[in-house]
């Protein structure tokens, strides 16, 4: 993989038509995670009866769970919003999950603006009589991207372990449907129940780890799940 400086030079050189090396680089992060999951399941030694779609489902479930339980899945962000005359309702991007404060730009001390926020539909209503165009600054919390979570120094070990645990459960359920394979020498018993139990124990441990601030959470985080 390219070093940071060399990559940035190439990135700026070949950024065109909204198709950038950055997108290719970030998609490779997810591929690396999929490969690590298969490796952790001894997929280089024995057959692992999971399709790429199954591995992708484990990753999606893991990231969804992390966002539900960990404050490390969000970050503070500031946005500028242009208010229009007599318009009080605005719909913000889906990445914004909470609006903390709104400040009016152009005043000496950054006057606070009253508002109501509905996270279910990302609807922001300004409680103010807007007589003309105004610019406000929004102090928000936004979800970090999938690739940022996968590469985060604190979240990465948890994400990998949880995705592997989910894969164990899925693999165990599949093998449990065919617990014994009949062969010429008496047949073979699959370890479906064992690997499923291992995955369940791992998930319980990892979910407790989040509660104990084990994956980069801030103390007394506002997201509990």
C-alpha cells in the first residue's frame, strides 16, 4: 500500500469525474476486513461454508451494532446553513444524527437560535421569525463512515472480533442443519453447535466490553443503544 504522502500526490493528480483513487482505496479496506474474517475462521486451511454475501452481512451487522452502542461511532461536526426568508423547516443530510446548538453568524457573541430537531426524519425547525437571508452555524453529531470505523485504532479490534463472532454463529447454524455426514467409513460429525456457542460467548463478552469503554468510547457517552 502507498505511503500517505505518495498516495496524496497520486490522489490529487487523478481526481476526475468523481471517480477517485480514494474511493478505490477505501473499498479495499472492506475487502481486507473480509479476508481477515475468513482467515480467523481458518479459511486458509479448511473449507468455510460462507459466501461473500454472508461475510458482508456479518460486517454490516457489526457496524450497525457498534453505532447503536458506542459513542466512538460519531464525531462532532460544524455546518453552515443558509436560512431563507419566512422558511423555518429544513431537512438535513442523513449523516447528521443530532443537532446540539445553532449559532447566528454575524453577531458579536454568536447568538443562540431556538430550534426543534426530529432525528427520525432529519427535520430541523427554526423557532424564529426569519425576515431575510441569514447564515447560521450548526453544532452537530454525525456518524463516522464505515471505513473510518474499520480503520480506527480503538474500534478496529472490536469490529474484527465481533464480525468473526457473527460469522461463527452463522457458520454454526449452517453446519447444525447437517450435523452428521454419512460416509464410507461411518460418517463425519460437524462442529456446528460448538462453533455457534463460541460465537455467542464472544458476542456477550464484546458487548460488555463496550459498556466498560473498551473500544474508544468517551465516559458517560450520550449514545447508549
